[in-house]
């Protein structure tokens, strides 16, 4: 006799162990790094899919660009609320102040599901090789933004939604460089690898959470342009140029919709890494 898989159970709507996909729930969603690029694309893709009455909170470092994200998201659905919050996550105090501010605007008990997308990050100074990163203050700032803020923000988020006893999904946006060394990207590689491991540990510690590390693929964003123009190594600059010339860079909107589809299906194993090109 065949034993039903988790996928089969979840696909059989109303069956034991089945929970409705997040797009059918009134959700509270927080997206970091939403001023532009992939973070903006994720916010807009979520706005198109979440249920009526949902609330999307978008964090970013550029207030003007955040307003553009808000307009694009609202255009997708007039029946959800969009809140934008300006903050520099490279500063240690910001994560606490974000949720202190949200407590005056959001009641987590009003929602059926909570989602956090940890997207904020930077590539760092690619004009330097590893041995040239000698400034402790610059290193603190980089790892505060790219590692510590993700840990702290996740903790504050879970604390914030606890009163509502909500089912929670945590997304970590990762990349190939978490596993593949790349010249001039030592800080970027280290930060992404650290984040992946942190969320893998959390998935083992907290089996009630749904945790996904999503690799959106090589995206056509400002980050790639920065690397192509500023990387200290000619091979790295040429690799990005070749990807662009061969049309191998992925539209962030396309990859964001893939992420939302994965969240809707909710079939991934908690803690695993899923790449854009995986079926």
C-alpha cells in the first residue's frame, strides 16, 4: 500500500494536515530591502497574490524609492494595506525601532499568517581583494547589514507576531556565492553562507516554522552593474558582462513570481535551499 506524501496531503484540500496556501489567508508580510531590485519585485508579487485585508510592510534605505514600491504594490490590489518604513539595517539599533514603530500600526492578532522575507543586503566593496578589507568599522557595518540584521530582525519579527500565535514563514534570499567562492566577493560570500547556515539551524530548532532559503538566480539589477564596473578582477567583470550579453540575467519580477509560487504551493522542506531554475 502506497503511503501518501506530504505533497499529496497538502494538495488534498481539507485533508488532515492540510493548511491553505498563504494566498488564501489574511497575511502580515514584511519584506526587507524593498526600495528597489528584487525586494521591490517581491513586494509587488505578494501584493498581487495575498488575500484581501492583508498587510505588506516594506523596509528600505531610500524613502523616495520606497514610495515607488508602495505605488506599484497598491496598483496590484486596492484591498490590501501597504506600509513603508525607512531604516538603515547596517545600524544595530534599527531592527528594534522598526517593530516598536509597527506596534502602533499593526495588530498581529488581526491576521492568519505571517511572512518575513529577509532580502536586504549589499555586495560590499568589490574593488578590494580579501586582504584589503582591513577597516574594522567597515567590516562591522557590512556584517551588521548582511548577517546580524537578518538574525535580529527575524527574532524581533517572531516576537512581534507571537501574540497572534500565527503560522510563520521565513524566507532568506541567498545566492550561488554562498557556496561558490568568487574573487572580490569575500565579504558577500561569507555573509550569504553565514545566513544560510543560521536559517538551517533555525529550521531544526523550530520545526513549527516554515523556513526557505531562496536563490533567485543571477538577476538583472543594479548590483550586477556595480560588479561589472567596479570589481578589481577582470575575469569577474567579464563574467558579468558575458551573462548580460548572452541574456542570462533574470528579470527580478520573474524570479519574484517564482518565489511567490513556491510559497503558495508550500511543498518545500523547511530549511532547504531552492534555486530559481529548479522545477
